């Protein structure tokens, strides 16, 4: 092929590598050609290939293992996570909007969760609630509670066998965890646990309407907590 020129060079090399992955049915962990091989194939300098590789790495499409080569990465939401983390730092109201999106998604899938959940998952949730209650009794703090809260919802949604949905929810929780603002800590953890207990009971008896009601109530309390934190931040309150 003719040597590539101009400002579109980086884009063209990136697109070539992505197309190479698709056409050769490469999966996670499969190796890519070396920089030298790609440069020769495209008729460009190694520096151009190196820049394109860096771009693809930042997008989470490939990974560079120094000394071993370049490999296809497993599908991931890392670029979205990085963007959302920046967005939250730039505008705290993004966190409020993320929480609302998560609520809508959870409400939308709750009926199917109840249809597919098994006794095994309900037992896991029951054990997790006991762990959560012990955590609060020992005053372990909001960070530990947030981790257990995330695991509770992960078990619920794992019943759907949809890894993309699980990855998306995981991004939301990672944003929450990494936004270190003590003002969004749960001031009433006992209420949060009580709501999740009621949600679990509704799931156990296969009542989607009651489950959605408790899910909506719990989400509303979380949203109010985040809203207070946002308003405090905007007003300069520490």
C-alpha cells in the first residue's frame, strides 16, 4: 500500500490495527505483530506505529507488555471510567446523574432478576446482609459498607448473565469509591440495611413490584445524600 501521509496518519494506523484484530479473530491475550512488522506493512515509520499503539492502549483495546510485545485486551470500560472520574471532578453533579442512571437500569431489570434468581443466590445475599450488619455494629465505616453494598447488587445482577451490564455497574461503583468526599458518607447506615433487607425479602417471595418499591426508596435516599454533598461543594462548605 502507498505510504500514509498527513494529519490522518495516526488515525489510519489505529484503524488498521483494529481491523487486523477483527479480521484475524484475535481474542484477549492474543499477540499482535511487532512495531517493525506493522511499520513495514503500512509503509510508515516505527514512531508512527508507536504513537498509534499508545492511543489504542489508552482506549483499552490493547496492552503493551514490556519485553514481551503487544496483545489484545479483554473488552473493558476503562476509557469510560477515566472520563467519568474526570467529569465528576470537573462537575460534581455528574455523580448525581450517574446515580440516577444506575437507578433506572436497576429498576428496569428487577423483574427479570426475580424470574432468574435461584435459592443459591438468595443464600449468598442473606449471608452478605449478616456481614453488612456486623460491619455496621463494629463501626467499620462507610468504605466497607459501600463495598458490601456493591457486592449485594452484583449478586442480584449476576443472575442476568450479562457481563456488559455487570461491567457498566462496576464502573458506577468504582466512580463512587474513588470520589473521596466524606460528605457523601451514609449518615444512617441502619436505614440503608433495613431497606436492603426489605428488598431481599421481596426478591425471596418473588414480588417484583415490592422489590422495585424498596429499590426506588433506597436509591432516593442515596440520591439525597449525594445531592447534599453536591450543594455543599458548590457552596464551598467543607
